[in-house]
C-alpha cells in the first residue's frame, strides 16, 4: 500500500495549506495512507510526533488559511548526510514510500539529493542494523514530487508559483492605500517590496499600480539612472500627476551590482526634485493572509496532480515537479528547472542582464 507524506519547507507562502489539503484528500481518495511531516525537513530528521497520519477531516477548513498550518523551517541537519540518514530511518519506521514537498528551489533540490542517495542510505541502515534487509527490499525506491510554493515567482519552467498572486494582490492593496494619502498631500513614496533575487513582485506591482519607476535585480537601470528617473517623474508631475510611486525590490541593484536602497532613492527625490518623500517597507504583510482564489485553485489542482504523479512514477522516472504553463497543469523534470532557476543568479553576477531577463520569461521582456 502506498503511504504518501506531504510537507511544506522554506519560506511560507499563501496556498501551501491548499496543497496539504489536496494531497491528503487525493491520497485518501486513491486508497493510500496519508501523512503530514510537521516543521519541514526538521520534522523528517526528528521524526516521532512530527510525522502524523492524516484523516480526511484533519485538513478541513485549510483551503482559505494563509501560511502553512503544518509548519515550515530551515533545517541545517538535512543539508548533511547524517541528517538525511536519520530522515530515511524515520520514513521507513512509518512505512512512508513517497514524499510530496511544497517549497522553493532549495527544498526541492534537497529532496532530489535525498532521492539520489536513498539506496546508499538504506544500505548504511542495514549495515548498522537499524533496518532489516527485508525492509530495505520493501522500500527500495523513494518517490518524490515537488510543488513550488514561493511568493517570489522565482522558479523556472512554470508560469506561477503557489502564493505569488496572493502576495501581489496584497502589495497592490497596500500601494492603493498609499496612493490615496500620496495624492492628497502631493507626496512621493518609495515602496520596498520583497524579492531578494527575483523582481517579479516589483515588476508586476509596478504594472498593476501604474508606478512611476521600478528597480529590480534582473534589469538594473542605465548608469545615469538618477537623471533618468528624475526626468520621468518631473514629466509626470508636469502632466498634472499629484503623487509619485517608486517601487524597489529588496535585491535591486545598479549596473555595477551595487544595491539600490530606498533611502538613496528618497534622498534623490527630496533633494533634487524637492518632493516631500516617504519610505514604506511593506515587509511581512506581503507574505501572509488569506490566499487569493487563484492560489486556492492552483494549490488544489497541483496537489491532486502531485498524488497522481506519485502513483504513476516508476523507479526510472526522474524526479518531477508540478508546473502550470499556459493554464495547463503539467509534470516537469525537477532538476533541469532547479538548474535553470539558479542560472539567473549566475547571469546577474556575470552582468549578463539580457540573459537574466530571458530566463525569467516573456513578462520581463515586455
Ligand atoms: P525559499 O524560496 O522560500 O527560500 P527554499 O526551499 O529555497 O524556499 P531554503 O532555505 O533554500 O528555502 O531550503 C529550505 C530547506 O531545504 C533548508 O533549510 C534545508 O533543510 C533544505 N535544503 C536546501 N537546500 C538543500 C540541499 N542542497 N541539500 C539538502 N537539503 C537542502
């Protein structure tokens, strides 16, 4: 009998709960046993009460809750082999033979490493007498499937990660609120949004709120950006605009890879354009709260598909993650997508910004 476990790992995102609910219920509907691993890889390494069998009613009401109710964590122990050995033992103790992980690229890379090492880990557990040879034969293959949960929409080969549209909606609501006061007082606001490595939230927030200027990591502004930005904002003011909104991603840089800070932008607007300028850092409100309809739907459809991918997998199937491309839910090779995701950071470090934008996708090019 298949025993399928689900866990959430890395930074939380709205919709992770929807994944847990969908995986638990689809597993049960397919006649499998269902388990939740609490606190991400920490739960897998520590085992015991952190791995719980789930019933249908245990995930009732989760769809509309933000964050992840089974907890998430960053776990150093799992990044080292001894930690993964403990994790393997805990899984075998519970009879779990498939793992569905909802997390970012780090979490999904860790899962694939675990799967690659699995036969070796089992041999080691047999040698130390922690499992029997019969258990090794029974649990020969570990099946893993990834779901991408991240507010940043920073994963390659999928149009949207679970949580990014909820976060974008929250940012837009916040900018709308700021807009009202900015217009009233004719002020300028420099708004910092999340995205240490990916500018999707800043870019889409800029488009969705009609911001005057944005800064993102993948496409630094021209060397004379200070003149350029002030010129654009001055022109907008001359057209009669009573407010100025500049959006800065956390990881925004200039063409020399130097960070662009909200304070630097504020000083420029205050000193050169004489605008009454304030900084607003949106912070963790962007992460949380109720998932939007899109994330409820995406997490449900992808969670269901992840269970089907587990049931269809053979020992030879490379690890998969569930993507959405042009509105279709599909299964895609995991490791290629992780490698492509990591390429963006390499392109930025090499100042190949065109490649960074191409890798991010068409919305960046436009
Ligand atoms: P986010 O996008 O929110 O940062 P993430 O999944 O990329 O999410 P990480 O902190 O990179 O977040 O990873 C979460 C956990 O996954 C780590 O604390 C660690 O336990 C595990 N992990 C990450 N990378 C690896 C790896 N290369 N090998 C083994 N485990 C890993």
